């Protein structure tokens, strides 16, 4: 397995979930600002946590544990692409949902084109893009989650 950095931003969490979220990050080896020496003792909302020592696939376990242990947490995380594979991106906004997709080195999510084409090809004849986006397309693209995440990202200066 190849090493590939993992980055996490937790933008919001109820006070009762913050210690659990910080514990999930700590157990995964994620450090404040990767390795900054001014790390706060409590969870720093809207700040970068990361590790250079991440192994392929750890992103999914971190996302699963954050959702399980800190259910109020609004977060996004991504594992950088490597020579062998695309990057991996997860965003979660409670009561809205979770989106998992590929991403670039900066954590910018993108759509898997072959998967998109397969889904569009499987639609019944005469289905419009608007109809698709009002149904399964919105979930596939994660548009509701990504839209709900924008105010949190803006407040954090991202």
C-alpha cells in the first residue's frame, strides 16, 4: 500500500461531540495543522488536521468513525491521489447527508466520468437533466451536501 496524506476539517460539532471527534482524529494519527506546535487541547473547529503517514483507505474508516462517534459533526476529509489511484473525498452534514467521491490534491471533489455516463445511459428515454437532478442525480453528485457545506467552509476561510 502507498502512503498518501489525509486532511480533515471539522467545521461544527455540538459541544458533547467535540471530545469524541478529537479522539477519532488522534487515534487516526491526525495532528493539528499536520504538525504545528501550537495545537490546542480541545478540538479547533474549522482548522486543518492531517497526517503524512496515512495509508490507502484510512479515509473511509475515519469518516465512518466521525459519523458514529460525533454524529453532530460537519466535516470534510480527503486523501490525496497517488500514482496508483484517484484521491478520495468525503463530506458530511448531519440531517443533509454524506457524499463520497474522487478528488484532486486540494480536496476538490470531482465526478467519475465513466460512472456518470453509465448512470445517464441507464435513464429512461426522454428524461431531462432537470428531472435527473431532481431525483437520483442530486444524490449521485452530492449537490445537497456540498451546497450545505459552503457556509461552513466560508466561515472557516476556505
